[in-house]
């Protein structure tokens, strides 16, 4: 005989209340920040987490061009892509991407690779990520609350 307290709760899409969170990425380690963002996007920080429902938050990241890598990853981390032509493999280091035209792509790719592989739900959750290279963002109307990642763990910021 089951009691009311022992029933399993499954979140329904109508029950979800999405919050808006803003993170300042200045002097934060890329991998640690990406894992926290991926967890927030999926909703795994909530006790009502349900794998088949998008119950994560909207995450706004500012100052994405000021993220840091530990060790020598900035010079050695290489991103590859293929043009689709024979012999069309191309590569670029993280240093070149951060100094280039779209420095926010480093953080976006890190988060995307920590999400579940290509599925409709994963694409929808990844769409709730808003990354900006500078300190400004156009989401002030949503009244996002600030999330301080640096104070959570001393390893989130590199030792200087």
C-alpha cells in the first residue's frame, strides 16, 4: 500500500517556471563554467528535474571574451571542422578564436559539447543560452538574477 508521500513526481511542461540568470564570465575557467551552464540549461539543479521536459533556466553570459583556460590550453586547444571537400580539414586554436571576430563561440561550443547529443530537446535547451562578448545584454526586461560562479569554488578562477 503506497502513501501519498511515496509517489514519484514528474514535471509537466505546463508546470515549469523558467528563471533568467546572468553570469559574468570574466576570469572564469571555461570548462568549469560550461559544466555549470549546461546543468542550469537542463534543469538538473532543481529537485523537480525530469529528463524529458525542458525545465531549465534561461542563461545569459556576459564578458565571454574574457574567459580563461588553465595550463597551456589557450595555445594548445585546437578546434577542428571539415569543409565537406576532400582534404578539407581545418583547425584553429582557442587563442585565435578568442582574439577573432566571435570570441563567444569558445564558450558556446564548450557548453554545446556538454549537453546531450543532438536531439530536439537538447536543441531547445541550448536555445535558452544567450552569450555576449561584452558586458552589455538586451535582456534587462526579463529581470535576470546574478549568479556568482567565482565564489562557489576557488578552482573556478585560476591562480595568478
